[in-house]
C-alpha cells in the first residue's frame, strides 16, 4: 500500500521551497498598514502635530482610504492577474474606477469636515461641486490611484514571472533527470545482457569455473550499481572498480587474446565523474576493436589531473572504425556524449577518432571536481 505522505521528491522540494500564499498575503497587508500609518503620522505632523487629534484623524482618514484601496487591488491582483496587467483592457477598467474613487474619497473628507469649506452649512451646491472637481485636488486623486495600480501591477508581474521561472526550472530539471535516467537505462541492460550471454556460452562450453568467476564479477558490478538511486557523479576510484570488474569478465571470455593496461595518477582518484562513464567506452573498445582481432589485442585506459581538468583516455589496438560511417557514431558513445552534455553543458571535450597506427581512441576532458 502506498503511503499517502510519500509525495514525489520534486513536488516536496517545490512545496517546501515555496512561500505559503497565506503568509505572503499577511506580510503584504502588514507592510501596507505600516506604510499607511507612517504617512498618516507625517501628514498629521505637517498639519499641526501628531498630538492634535483632528490632524491625526485627518491623516488616518486620508491615507487609511488609500491603504484599503491598495489592499483591495493587491488581493484582486493575486486572484485575477488580468486586473493588474498593463493591457488596454485593464486601463479601461481602472479609469472609471479611479474617477469614482476620487469622488468618493473627496466626499468622505468633506462629510467629516476635513475640507476648506468646513461644516458650517453655508456651502452651496456650486461650492461643493467646485471642491469635488477641483483640477488640482481631483487630479491628485487620479494620479495617486494610477501610481498605486501601476506599482501593484509591476510587483505582481515580477512575482508571476519569478513563479513561472521557478516552475520552468523545476520542469526542466525533471525532464533532464528523466532523460539522463533513460540514457543510463540504455547502457546498463545492454551491458547486463552481453554479460549474461557470455556466461551462458561458458556454461554451454562446459567451463563452469569461468562462468562462476564471471558471475562473481557481475555480482560486484550490480551491487555497486543498485546502490545508486539516481544518475549521479561518483568518485573515479568507484568508477574504476566497475571497469575492473567488467574487464575481469572480458578477460575470462578472451583469455590470452586480451591485454589490459590501466594507468591512473593518484591525485585523480578522488575526482568526480558521471557514473557508468568509462564502462561503455571500454566495452566499445573490446566489442568493436579487440573482438575482431585475429591476434592479441590491447586496451589501455588512463586518467590524469591537469590543473582544473581531468583527462580520461581509452584506446584499443583493434581495427579502427570497423565499419562505422563516422567516428563515435555508435549508441554507447552517443549516449556518453549526451550524458556529458547534461552534467557539464559546454564545459567538456570528447574526441573519438581512429589512430594512425591502428585502433581507436576516445579522449574525454571534464572539469576536475573533488569528491
């Protein structure tokens, strides 16, 4: 039975890394309230002082109104992105709202007596009309609303852009991981089937001791491989263990026909390399090179550190291209190049070329990373 709490790792990482919507909204309203309070106190201080109650009330009525407007627009922008974008349709929506809110705000201030007209009862409809639609005062109301809606629109745009970028990066990471896993799954079964076929052949040839030896090395390889739950980088020393076990298997198959030389500088052993990087290359060297040799064949593998680079090289004394139309056109080498691209982008070099004296060589240069 599947545990209900066992959500995919990628989803858990997204949820844990994201800021909860309720927390983001609460923080926003706290900022809006604090800003409105500061502006109200500044206005009261400019009118008379913050200790003067009418001035203090005026400041809070003046800026509390705009605080409510900001909070409402912020909430609408979160729920309805079309309200806070900069399209012509949004402008047509905001313009009549700005006109109505400007009149409502001035009426509120007038009804509370916070106007030059006061509450003396001597005001006439013409004087009230003149106050409400005074070009300077009413124009400031429209400008403040436009400024507020523009700032909120820009903030929401940035928030949406960041969220979309995070979602895009997460999807790209998941796709890359899936693609890399698919490439690795193409390599491991291929190697496994070839080895099992070789063991079957040894059993049919009544060579049980050699078959048991191959099974022992295959068991060591599988134990090392199955410990990894995802395609990752491993120390070069660990990668060499897989190569050595694989070569031991091939040594049983080819007996005296196969000679192996592995040269690794000690300071390169702790370098990180993509898992199953060397084994497919060595397998290609034997399968397409040594297997077609009528006499003895040699497979050489070397690794050395060159400053910030790690240089890996595998060469064989086989028949070169052996019928391939282009160097490195096989599935194994193609997958290796794609996996290197996944891990290092453009920060690697891979050359697969025939040697002048015969045989084939694969040379890989990757950044040195210490495990």
